[in-house]
C-alpha cells in the first residue's frame, strides 16, 4: 500500500522542484506521475527535442527517493502537429471537425497520427525506459474522455469498411447478418457502407452496434502500439492506463489485456452530479459521493488488472468540471484513500500536488493551494500515510502475488459486467430509461448493502467455480463460454431480464429469449414491455408486495423443453395484476421477469445468499464493509455514527478506530491479532 501524486513540473518555477519533492516525501508520498501533457514542451517545433528540463525534473524527484510513473504525451498533440496533419482530427456525428484548443483532439483511426504517436512514444521510451527512478508507464491519458472514442471521419469510415470485411468475409454475409433486406438497405460492396450517422431515422441496430465494436477495437490498436514499444525499451516496468468512472464507450477488458495495471481516476462527488441519481440522492450524498460509487469501480478495475489495481487520480477537494462542485466533507479524502486498499488496491495517487492558478482546471483543488500551503486534502493524505505504516506487514502480502488470486480467496460473490451489453442496450433500449449501467450498479449496491464482498467479472469468464453466488445483469448476448461456466458452477445464479434476448447480430433468438440460457432453465419470454417513470406494477414475493419498474416480461414455463433433463421451473414471485410469473426458479437458477425496486432486490439476494450458504449483514444506508485478507474495513459515509454489526467483527482486534464508526470515519480490524 502506497501513496502517489500527479505532478506537473512544467507548470512551476524550476526553483520550486526540489522543495516540492522533499515535501512530497515528508508527507508520505512515494510515487509521482509526470509528463502526460507536455508534448509541446518536449517538441516545440517538428523534430526539435528539448529533454533537458524534463531530465532535471526527473533527477529532482529521484534525489528525493520518489518513484516515477512516466506518461506518454499522446493525449495532447501540439498545434504544429495538427497543422501538419489536419486529417488527424476526429469528426463528430454532426459532420463537424473537432478543433485544437483543449485536449484529446485526435482520431484513433488516423494512420498519420498513429505514426506520430508511435514516434513520440519511442522517443520517450528510449530516453527514460532504463532510468532507475522510472518504475512504471502510463499510456496516454483517459482514453475516450469528452466523447472522443467514436469518430465519423473519412479515415474512420475507410478503416470501418476493412474491419467489416475481415469480420464478415463477403457482403452477402453482412447483408444477411444485419438483416439489410429490411427497408431495402442491402449493399453491393463494403465500399458502399458509411458510418451510421445523419440518417433520416434510426439506422440499422446491427450497423450501429458494429460501429461501436469497431471504435473500441481502434482504441485497443492504439494502446497496444504503445505497450509494445514500452515493453521493448523499458522491460520490467509496469504499464498502466488510467480509465474513468462510469465510462463504457470502449471495452476496457480488451484494452486492459495489454496492460499490467488497470488504474482509474476517482472523482466521487463530481460524478454523482453527472449521472442518473435522483435529486434527493444527490442531496443526501452531496459532499461524500454515493456509498457504492468508488467500491463499484475498485471491484470493476481490480477484476481486469493483472497486478493489484491503482487509483491514478484521487479527488482531493472540489473539482471544476461538474455542473455544481461542492467540497468533500472533512474526512472523505482519508476515507476514499483507505477504501482503495480495502478493495485490494496498491496505490492511491492524488490529483494533483498543487492547484493550478491558470487555464481550464484552475478551480480544481490539489493537495496544496496555489500559494504552496497544504490544503485539507493534503493533511488527510498525510494521516493516511501514517495509518498505513501502522498496519501489519501481511496487509500488503495478501494481494502482492496476484490481484485475481487474492480476490478469489476471500470473495464468494460475482457480478458479471459486459461493455457490449451496454452498447446494445443503448442502441435498442426499448424504454427511454432502460440503463444497463444503472441496473448493474443497483445490483452491486444491493449486494454491498448486505455486507457482501463482490468480484466484478467479464462475461467471457471461463470458470465461476470460486463463487457461491453469481448475478448476471441484463446480458442480451450471452457468450457460449459463460453458458458453460453457469452450467458447471454449483453457485446460486440470478439472471436479470433481457438475458439471452439477442444474438450477436442484434436479432431475436429463433427460439425466443432467453436464447441459449434455455439450457439452464426451460422458459420462453414471449412478450416484453417498458414502463414509464412512476409506473410500478405490483409484485407479490414472500408474502410482501414490491414494485416492478422500467421493464416487465411475460413468460411461458416449458418443463422438459431443454436439451437435457432440467429441474422443475417454480414461480417464486408473481405479478399481482394477473398472477403471471415475476421470478421463477429452476434448481439453483433464478430468472427475473422484471426490473424490481431496491427492497425486492435485497429480498431476492437475501434468499439467494441463504441458499448459497452466505451470511449477510443488513447494513445502515451509509455504512459499508470490506474484507482484505486478514483485515476488515468499515466506512461510514453517513452523518451519524454507525456500529459495525457484532457478528461481522466477532474475534477481531481494532487497529484503526473501533466498532463505533463516526461520520465520514474509517475503522480497520484484524482477525489474527496482528
């Protein structure tokens, strides 16, 4: 467990650098990220390379015994490069070209920019790849931020046609798979296919989904190019990228496959403002962020990281980019920091060392104010460093060998998360408020509210044998590998509505949903409907009445209809307006014929956890627990003190805090007396 910070020596007088480095070290920081936005300083004119200032900055940090994460600068190509290659700029769906003047002004499909990025990455790697202070690399910065994954440029369309030809082989195959006989959309050759933009009404859903898949693959190509260069010139150093919060425009699993460390940028308060949460929820968690927000992302990125994940940018105070930007409550920076470690993370790196007094982010707080005084976030980071030093040595060893192994040894619940499910349900939601990301998050929050630790896993997982309970939010296209894993596991399984509702080319399965999941449960979804906001169909379950919202399905039960003998399908919950099944169970598998309210989600999970032999602890709304090896962490997002349930901490000794967790407080206990 260690602390880091993001630092921009090019923003400050060189006379400050040595003092900054000493103060970082004195604060308890051991790792510093630099250089992701300084291409114009490294190469002010084409081919004129100015390394001297960055060399001196690196040496200043190294003298203070700080480890360096060096970044490639490709997120901000300089103006002269744009002027030299104007076709490197991305084009929006409206046909407008994205202009120079901020950041991320490049098209992933630009061959010219790919070569320039290859050149500058190689120069960076050759210069600093063997420097003893450089212990890791970050590729680019926040791929896709500001809606920059998808481009509709001529270059992107050209590469899309090649991508389609490789995928489908013949135009006849594409026409058949896409269903282009509909509305006379058939093509004679791949060269006739354009991007799915500016059509009179809805473009083909298969066309739209494939364009998203293609755009994601372009991000993978760009990142892989940098990883290959860095591995060649800087062997033994970890390679990372900083992903973002609730961002799904490319498949992060595919990008992470080329990395050593998946990192993400944690801004809990700014993000609360930007997403679907109701006004009363935003008011409740205005200065803390939602209690499940950071945990969801920690578990998501831990699941795709080869080594223990990092937070590359941790919010230390108010940000500048949300519609409203309140300050964190005192104690929250400390809480967020410990929460990273509780979920198996290795590094918390704060953004940034000092608040900039100029340019676009001048209203974004740092660990220090612009006048070089330690801010509240800086003091809390210092406290975290001291508390880490008090923890037993095995706290690090628990996750040191392998992120996945350590997680699976202590976590019995898996939630399946799939980026392509998000894209397909954006392309064809069938209801304006059917949001896959929101549904996944709600199931995650319901699990955490019961005191359960969660692994978030890919839909392409080959084995689920480590788990006692598996939750599958709406997964329209179910990979055959997942069907096999679900069939083999002895875990209790909950399948959300719309699972198995499509095949890969965005068609309804010939045998109707749930498609290939009929191998687990012989049912037939013959009708679906989406529900307007405030419409709630009543469901009876366990002698109580609950609400179905957003989505409802109508099922036929088909005993014995599967390819092998299956357990009897038993209705567990029914819709009150006619008695049709709302939840059915066959052996250890449940299928949910609706999107249910939070109370019913918890009731279903309590029943499934009991069937799985898992103990649950119904927690107060603001209290969350997390196990890391021998340690138990408790986090209180609330404004009142909450006790840790006695059965959850029986036999533990408290290392930080105690059983009563104060508002915005953290308690840490050990189960081995260490």
